[in-house]
C-alpha cells in the first residue's frame, strides 16, 4: 500500500482546520448584548430584583423561534432565560427592553426584548432556568 505524500497530508489537515474554523461559534465579542440601568425595582418571570444594572446576552438560537439569553444583574450572571420570537411584530428600529407596569404591586415587569432589525422576543410566558 502506498503512503500518501506529506503534501497530500498537509492539504487534508489544512482542509480540516478550515472546516473547524468556519463551523466554530462566533467570538464572545460578537454576541448580541442589551444593557440598561434600572432606577427602581423590577420583575423578571416572577422574581423581583432591586434597582440595578440589567443585561441580556444572546447565547444561541435553539430553533427558528426560540433564543437562549444569558441574564446578568450588576455584572453577576444569574442564569439564562428562553425568549420566544414574535414574528407578527414589526422589526425593531433599535435595541430595547419591553416592560409593562404590573398593576397590583406597581412594579415594572420585563415582558420582552428586541434587537435592531429583528422581531421582538417575548419572555413573559417562559420560566427562567
């Protein structure tokens, strides 16, 4: 049996390296991030947080309508949450959080997020993990 030449082996290794590079996830700096400083207490999926800096970082698109978002409060990761895309909404003009004021206790409740050029994402009906 004839051994492949070193040039052939080099091409195979270079091809495999190219496949790995092209299929690797984006670098950390390329993830979408949304941050706001909250001046009053707020609620996320039933949990109340004091006034603080709130950040969401997109981790991965699970399927065409579900995204995993990492949740940060005052530079501490508290876990992740699922965000469901709402295709019936208009595409956002800017990155923003969507809050509603909960009538019984008067707190702001986070119900969604939106990234520029994409449909809003609903988080009001999901449980954090």
